[in-house]
C-alpha cells in the first residue's frame, strides 16, 4: 500500500470481518440487497442519459466500481455489456467477488489495491461508481482527487453517501445500527458524513461538475425504499468531468 493513501485501516478491518456475507440477502449486507434495484436503476438511467444510449446496453463503456465489495453492482453492470473493473482495498472482499464471478463464468476484472495505486497507473474510465464508500475513507479530498484522475474527460461519476444532518444521525446510526440492526453497530462515523455542499466544492476543486442530487428514502409503512427529493439522509450524486 502506498504511503499517501485515503484508506482508513480501522474501516478496512470492519469489512474484512464480514466479507463472507456479501451475497447473503439476509446477512450483514441485507440493506444493500434491498436498495440495489434502486441504485442500479439510477445508475442505468444516468449512464443512458449521459452517453445518449437507448436500450441500456452499455457495450464498449469502461466502468470502474470503486469499493466494489463482493460485486453487487459490478455483476449486473457486466451483464449489461459494459467492460467492468471492480476495485477494493480489502483483499477479503476481492476474494469473494472473484469467487462469485468464477462460479458464474463472468469476465469481470477485480483489483485488490487502493484507489491511489490505481490512479498512479494513468488509467482512465468512462464511468466511475462510488457507492456507500466516501463515508469510510480517511482523507476525502485526496480520495476525490484520485477519483478525478481516473475519469476520462467528459466522463461521469455516480456517488452515493450519507448527508451530515441530525436526521441522518438519528436514522443512519441510531435507528439503522442500534434499533433495527440493518447494519452492524459501529458501521458509520457521523463525522465522516458528507454534506452535498461539501461534495460540490470537492468535485469543483478537482475539475468535476455536480449535475444532479437525488435522495433515497425509506417508507416505514410500506417497508419500501424509493428515490425522492429528500437528500437529508442518503443521497445519490451524478457528476461529470470537465473536458480540459
């Protein structure tokens, strides 16, 4: 691992311990399985819009999923025809992702390295995905800088994270971790939650432009998740890289 790294070792150890649960829909990552259809639909819609693609067949597009975990997003994106690479700093996560891909005969390239190590190789991609990750990194500015370097001019980024509000603290930590047990206790550090205004400036400082924000909300009555205009807890961001 290179010296200048945005990896938070304590966060890495958390996910190493539960990596075997990635494909268990009732396991530690059950909440990600529940929201995955919504995440994928947002991703597909924005890719289709950005690249003017009809039919959501992404042949010839290069996609990098940063913090890919066990492959919950890389697998469906690969099935849509994209050339997909999954990156994760956790070797355990990559082992799980590779095992799943091999078992299902999927040609997905999985890399065990940091984003900084990959950025040092001067590689660039059409689409970057960074889902539920930035709230776990050690140096957000350095991380966003590395993201930008991996994105082609006119390329696009889709990022999802938690807003830093009282509402997100109550729902994202107190309710999700301690009352309902949706995610393991200690999963989130409120101080690392990112306000959209902060994300806007981080992207701008690294030649990226924030195009759209969309909230992800849970309806306790129906038990369903949906996209909304409420970005006070979870939100998606769609950004593009300037062409210079």
